[in-house]
C-alpha cells in the first residue's frame, strides 16, 4: 500500500581508487571498456579483494553502489546486492560466458557467489550494453579463466584472528556489526592434459568467519566453499569447446533470527552449475557458437517450529518477510538456457564494412517455496504494541517462466571516422504459478542505436551518443499474487495482550499474496505490462596515449510500467488523514516546516482488502547524471579514477530502515 510520493534526492558519489601492482602487463592496450569498468586477470590477481569479487567491484567501479558487500567476513556466503545510477538492485544481471546465472526469484543476486580466481575477465557494465545482454542498467559479465600453456598453480591463505579485530561493543551508537574471526584459503591450478588439444583449469575456495551483530553477544558463524572447473577441448584449429562445472555450499546467519528468538539459526544454500559452449571458425572467417547451461540451487533454514514470535518493525523489517523467511525463503531455484550466435565475416554493402551479430536463445526458470507453518506474530513499533498478524499454513508453491530471445546487431563504418551501432532484440516471456489463476505474457521489441565520431586525431577525441531500451526481468516471486498455495494472513489491532491468548478484536486488514480460497481476493492484472527503461547517453572519450583512457558522459533514464501491488478493496478513500507538524532540519527557522499527513484506516473498511499486481498509474522513475572516468594501464601500473553525480526520482514504499 502506498501513501507517499517522496522525492529521491541528491545521489552524489565520489570515488577514486588507485592500485599499482608488480606483475607484467601488456603496454598500450586499446581496450575500450563499456560504461563501467573492465577487470582483467592481472588486476583480479593483484587487487586487494578479500577473496570476494563483490568487494573488488564495489571498490574499483566508481558508479557502483553495494549493499551487504562482503569485504572480509561480515557477510560471508550471503549474496550482496549491486546497482548503479539509481537503478533497482532487483534487476542486476550476472552472466557466465554469455549465460544468465541470475537468481530468478527477484533478488537481483547470482545463484553462485562469484569468487576472484576463476575469471579471466570481468566486465562491469552500467551502460552501452551489447545487444546480446538485456539488463536495465547494470550487468556483471564473467569470462572464465582458461587453462595455461604449462601447468601452474597458486595457494593463498588469508585470515583475521580475533586479536586483530575491534572489540568495542559498548560504543554509542553501537556498531551495526563487528568482525569476530575470518579465515580464507584459495587454491587454483591449470595446464594442458594433452598439449594443444585438451586443458583444464580448477579453482577452489573456502571461507569461515564469525561476527557480532548490533546488540548481540552471540557470535554468528558463516562459511562458504566452492569449486569451479573449466575444461577446454580444441579438436582442431577451427574448433573450441569449453565445459564449465561448478558447485558451491554457503551457510550464513538467518536474517530474522533475532525476531524468531533463535540466535543460532542459519540459512544454507547448495548450488550446482554445468555449461557447454562450442565455438567454430569457418574457412571464410565466419564464427558460430552454440551453448547450453543448467544452474540449480536449494535453500534450507534450520528454524525450530514455533507458534508465536514478536517482531520489532524498526529492526526486523516487514512482518510478511519475517514470516516467510525473507525475500528468498526456503525452497529451490533453477535456470536453464540453450542458444546460438552467428558472426558473418567480410560483409560489405555500398562500400561500407558491416560487423554483424545474429543470435537466438531459449530459456526457462523455476522457483519452489516450501510450505509455511501457521504462525502468529506480534508487531512492535519502537517497542510499542501495534498489530498482531495471523498467517495460516501454506502448501508448497511453484512458479515458472520460459523465454525466447532473438537479436541482431550491426556495426557500420559509415566513414573512416563515423561508426554506427544498431541493434534490435525481440523477447517473448511467459510466467505462471502452478496453482495461480492468471499467467503473465509479454512480447517486446527492444531497439538500440549509437553513433561514434572520431573528431580529432590529436588526443584521439571521440564523441558518442546512444539510445537503448531494456526490458525488466519477470521476478518469479511476483507470481505468488493470485496463487492459491501462497501464504495469506489476517491483521488485528494489538494492545500487548499475550499472543497465544488471542482476543484482538475485529480483523483490520487481510493480507496476501495467496488467495485464501477466494480468487477475487488476490490476483494478477490480466493486462499486466512489462516494465522497461529508456536510456540516452552523451559523451566524449579521449586517448591521449594508448595506455590512457579519459571519458566524460551524461546519462538520462526513464523507467515506465513499474510493477506494484494495489489494494483495490481499500483505496485512498478508505482512510482519514490528520496533519502532524514537522519542524524539519532547521529547528529555529520556519522555512522548512511542513505538515505531514498521517493516514488512519476507517473502521467501516476493515477486512475489505483486495489485492492486484498491476502497473500503478504514474508509477515511473527518472535518473539524470554525469560521470567522469579515467584509466591508466601500463606495464606496472593500473590506475582508475572516477566521479559520479546523479539525481533520481520515483515512488517509494516501506521506507523503513533495518539496523542490520
């Protein structure tokens, strides 16, 4: 339910990172990174990362903003969230050698928590994405490390014992979390099995850590173990076959363990991944590729059964998420894809050179939520009793989707100085719940176009302008609305009486996302439209030297058709309002004083709730910003510096914060 239209103001980030390393690197590279940054194998091996790719991205890409990023033990095993330029974290995309490994539920995190040693190259793209990638604003493109020509290996140990970490648990205000212990071991090896034909690269990592959360004297433990292998087979000079296999197990503290009164409760994720890719170069220079992949994850939570718990809203978050085990509760997820690409060689038309790309991909995703037991939850707000929630028991929920993507791109050399990029992507997406009443079906054309003009030879100054439309992914968790097997609950006034005794008075509100046996109670709009983002980029690039890249760009974005749940049974007219004076920041002068409206539910509308997942009217978001970027890559120096400033505006809901 949405009561306010706040203005998301003044997003300003300034970040400079400079790192020197003593390993030889090619001088004079002419790689032009996308909007974002490129991390190659030498940088990955030498930049400080605490064995976490998240911390490396967060520290080295200026416009990236992270949440719960593992910088050395505090969030081991728990996938952090990344975003850039005001875009939502939930739509971040992660690909492994062209295959999407993003969790389908809607968390915006990868099914595998990426390490560092497994990658030859990591592209962090925040704009100007290639046509084969669809992501509204942010993508991490992982390229696996191949076997080396001779057998080599590494073994690294890192750690932070308890004696080296801070111990001030009585600070005011207390720290959100404190590291207790952290230890990590990484090992990798690669080389030829049959020289010139078959090679193997293997990497494994293990991490154990513990921390103290705010106000807790119990050490919360985490662990992460993973293995990844890349087998490369080259039966001929024209063929290249890569087989990738990965497995991972992560254990980390259950986010709502304090509310559940079980400080030792944990969440366990087990993930497996297999992928095959075959690239072939024909005698005429044409390249074609085919690939297939399957990734699956299972999640469990070791919570002891209980019938009542008490939640502090300011600390524990929204009550429905606490009851259901978080955004991604216990269950399983799976994604698969099959596709191919064709890159014709030597295409000319009208005397102009064309670089073409044609591709197609078919994929599917599914998510399973395990049954939820009936539970009653008392909600406190700053320690005061507010509401009591009764959730009935739910059965297993199953949601799935399938997709088809067809795309074509062309890079045209209009003149020796003017280059045009054109792309068009067609996507068909269908999603439904196993026991739902309405399916979702989207058909979209996503065009892209750009022009680069090499303006001056001195300093090699180039101007660029581009436009792109990017479609949102369908979060499978949204298919819970209208699903007969999903949880449903009743909300009562609560004055602090014992939860087990009941006697709370009439139902104030009914809550989904399940139907509770009434298909009119919770549903998906049959005309649900796909959210999308339109992006325009203007900028200048310069290469005063082959090893130096300078860039200044402006970015404007508009996101429309946003998804939201509307309570059609209790519209805004179901509330009375009172005005509460707010003196603002300046307590002495009246210039920023406001009257804040507070909404109060009318008793005549109690229990009349009806929910619909739809595209709320006027629900859109905008972003405008500027970015300055500089990069120096020389034999013994890797230097990156950036400045970003932006302003975003959109509708926000549930703006409460978590102390964690």
